[in-house]
C-alpha cells in the first residue's frame, strides 16, 4: 500500500540514459535526495523510483521494479516532491503483501490510518528505554543461554542449506512474554526468497493460526533486485506504527539480509562507486545501521520493536563483511552450525559462538527470570566447551587415554546436544522446562564440578543419584 498517488509534481521527458537498475534524467531542477519519482512508460505502465543523486541539472533515479523494457523515448518521470510513504493501520495484521506493500492475498488494500515515510523517524537516544523484558521463544538454546529481550536486535547467522527459515518460522509462532500473556505481533519481511520459501512461511503461519497477528511482505527471487532495498524499510515502518503508536510488542524477522546487501552492491556497481571489501559499498555499515537501529523501546510508551534479522554467511565465513558489520551494530548473534546440522540436530545452534549481550544486564541482573537461570547458563557454557575440547583430544590419544572425569564430560557433551539443543519443530518449551532439562544433564557431572552455580541452587535442583 505504498503511496504513489498521482499528485502534483514536476514532469520530465528528458531521459538521458538507462543503465542497470538506474535511470538518468536531464534538465532537472529542485529535486532532492530520496525524492519519490513516478515513471510512466510509452504504453502507460507506471513504476516507482527514488532519487539517489542530484547535481549539475541531472538526477540519478533508482527504479524499484527494475528497468527491463524501459526505453528512453516516450518515458516520463514525474518528481513528486516527497519521499516514499506507506499507508499503515492495524488492518494490515493478518495480511500478505509484496515487497512494495501491495496486497498478494486477493483482498483489497486496507484503509490507512496514516501515511509514514519508509525511512522512519530516528529514536531520540535520550528517550530510549533499556531493553529488559525476557522474550520466551520456546527454543532452549536461545531462552536458556542466549536470551532475547524486548527492544533487542539479535541476528541469526546461518549458511546455505541450513534450516534458518524453519527456525525463524518457529520463533514467529512461539514468541511470547511469559507471565504477561502477551503475544507478539510478527512482521515478516522475506527479501529475495524463492517461491517455495515464501510458500513455507505463508503456510506455516496460516496453519498455526499465527497469521492473525502477523503481516508478511514477500519479495521473491524473481522480483527486481532493487525492490529488496525497500522491503525491509516498509516492514519496519509498519512495525514502528504498531509499536510506538498502537502499543503493540512487535517482532520483526527479516530474511535474508545477504540478499539485501547484494542489491546494495548491484546499485553501487551501477553508480560506478569505488568498492569496499569484496565489492560492497563503503557505506554498507551505515545503511545496515539505518535498519537495525530502528529496534528499541521508548520511555513512556508501552510498545516495543524487537528485530531478528537472518543472514546467510557466504561460504560459512563469519568474517565476511555482512556478518562482520552486522555483529558491530547488533547486540549479539545466534550462529547455526553445519556440523550439528549434519548430526541431525535441530535447531543446530552453536552456542559457543553465539551471544546475547543483553542477557546478563537485561534479564539476570534484574532477576526477571528464574533465580538459577544465569548460573545454569554459565555452567552449561563451561561444561560444553570442555566437552568439545576433550572430543578433539580423544581423537588424538583415544578414549582410553582420558581420565574418568574426562569421560563424564564427554557423556555430558552428548547429552547436551541430544537433549538440550535438539528439539522438535513443533516443540514449544517453557523456560522452566528448559532449565529442568539443563539440570538433568548437569547432574551427569559430579556435584564438585558445578563451580559456576551457587550452593543453594545446587541444593535445590541437582539430581542426586540414589546410592
């Protein structure tokens, strides 16, 4: 429901050049950066674009629907004097739209309560509320060890062929704030996904009933790549309206950020800009920050906006520019492991490489979950890290060269992966269930090894074997 109504504007027919996703208009005066442009072809077809660059009487326009079939002769460009806007309302919940906000579900466009600039309004840093309320995703590896909180931005780092889409759909269905009986409104932005992936997201939310509190924006792989720049911004604009105007708690899931960055690189190459690392534009950090920093909470307002962007790491390289820059902006990351996936473990979350920076100060320090949560998490990390080290050692010296306590740690490592990490796609665990499973597997270790847990928690929860 993007705003592209035929309004008063300055129209030009002096199209000088069309190259890649860009169009150059000559003789332009008074145009501004990011201004919306309505393009009309010789046969009456209309497309949308925005101004990327202005100077010396020329305007460089990015065409959202692509320039295929767009000729110089007979094409008109109408500069509308405003940035791109989308009409937003609570009626958009339960609906499915394309990457530019047009309905895909066969229903009419919802009536807009107001129109908003898709670039959003920056949150005043002085009015930001510190993220602190625990979000229960129902997934033990996240809730128990890398907890998500309201207002946080916690990305999922994945790789080609790993089940990040299944994980995202499961989180979208299950996310809730325990004790307050509040469900999240879920805004799902699929960027450059294949048709079968789009169908999976749609069917998953419809079958579970979660579609009633969700909105899907689907930009497919065969849609113009330039449209991918707009889709996340439209999704976040609706999320901001629901969170900060209507008081909803909103979870925004964007997949795949890598496709978004590829579109950025395509535009940069067409503009003949000096490339940065691996050909990506030097301003990619700033551009990604303009998306991620729209998450948060505002003092005095009830709602919150939480983000879980998903990106697939090219060649599973966590030092690639996309995950590298994302890690600098966000508050941690959930990393999926190909080795765990090959073992048949779902979700294959590598907890040793994952981190939620807000888990300690946001949840544990303020005792917003169970009292033993922080200690159990620390002990699981320490014990599993030692088990992984001992597995590598056992491959060199053999199990016979290990001590009895080392063998207990190896047993713990297997239990951790098979009982704690592994869970069903439809299995929604409460935090109490997650911590109870953790105590079951920690009890495979001698009590003296639980050095990260306070004595009162051990006394209450440790499962002592009958003598």
